[in-house]
């Protein structure tokens, strides 16, 4: 999934997922029809209450689990997006507060802040997009240098010390929050449940007489479910792919040194 998201656009991923489930749905329906549901000279579908109940239940369970997964990944993505915006605002505030102070210390701290932002947007965003998501060692070193410089400024400017330390604490909190967001994904048990329910529903489609119209309807139905699965896959990776969270709000938060 990681390679799929990194290599293709969202539209291509949705199409691949939709076509895959459509083809698989029709194929399994044909197999089930031939092995279990076929009757001699069966020209029209006969009512079968048990099969209808089982089929409807499997689809209902699938839709329910899909809705839970979609809501969870949507909330996670929205929170991560909002957190990046707030992180950018705190970076801008720290840069502004340092710029308002006199002396060489604040300028050195602003340069350290710029180096930290560069390390975050260049290295850490990439490290969060890998399969084993983690924080960047380069950003760790840049943050340590920033903390050292800001603490020196805080000692020289006791009136601003509390505000500067508070902003540093917020930056570290939001950095840790990015890691938590990148490593939070849909539990594997949900994917297994969806697989079982969908395969069961696909097999139960074999109870219908597979004329061209029925095949088209089954393909459309299963393809729609597959596109929802593709949407969940896309949104479950907030720092990967075409719809990933942009680092621009962090990089644009800090002004260049004069």
C-alpha cells in the first residue's frame, strides 16, 4: 500500500481499487454460480429468503465497518492538518518574538529556528512518509541547537523568557504529535473483517442469474465499494501520496533573516 500511494495519484488509486474489486466480484460470483447456485434449466432467479438474508447481512456489515474506518481516518487526517497549521503559527510567533529583541543572541536564535524549519520540511517530512515512520535525526540536532540558542536569549531577556520557553515547548509537542499521526493507522483486524465480509458478499452474488445486465450491476456495486476502500487507503497515510499534508505552512511561517 505504501508503494502504491507513493507511486500513483489519488485518481489512479481509486480507479485501481474500483476495477480490482469489480473484476473480483464478478469472477467470484461466476464461480459461486457454477459450483453452488446453478440449477438445470434455470432461466430466471427463484426467490431464496435465506440467501437474501445472508447476502444483505454481509453487505450491511461491510458498509458499517467501512463507515467506521472512513470516519476514523478522516478525523485523523483533519487533526493532523490542523496541527500543522498551528505549528506554523507558533513558529511564526517565536520568530517574531526573537526579531523584536536586540542583540546578536536573538539573531543567532532566529538562524537556528530557520535551520530547524529547514530540517523539518526537508528531512522529517520524508522520514514520516516511510513505512517505518519516525522523526528525523537531522531535525533532532537542529531542535537541540535551537533550544540552546533560545535559552541563551531567555537568560539575557528575563521579561521574554517565559514566552520563549512556552513557544519552544509547544513546538516540541506538535513535533511529537506529527509522529503520533504518522504512525496511527487502521488496525489490521479491520482489514481482515472487510476482506471476509466482501468475499462473502461477492460469493453470494452467484445466486443471481448472470446475464450482461446482472454482471454490469455487480461490477458497479463492487467497484463502488472498492473505491471507498481506496479512499480509506489514501486518507490513512497523512504524510504520503498526492493528498498528503503539505509542509508549506511550516516553511512559510518563518521569515528570512535580513
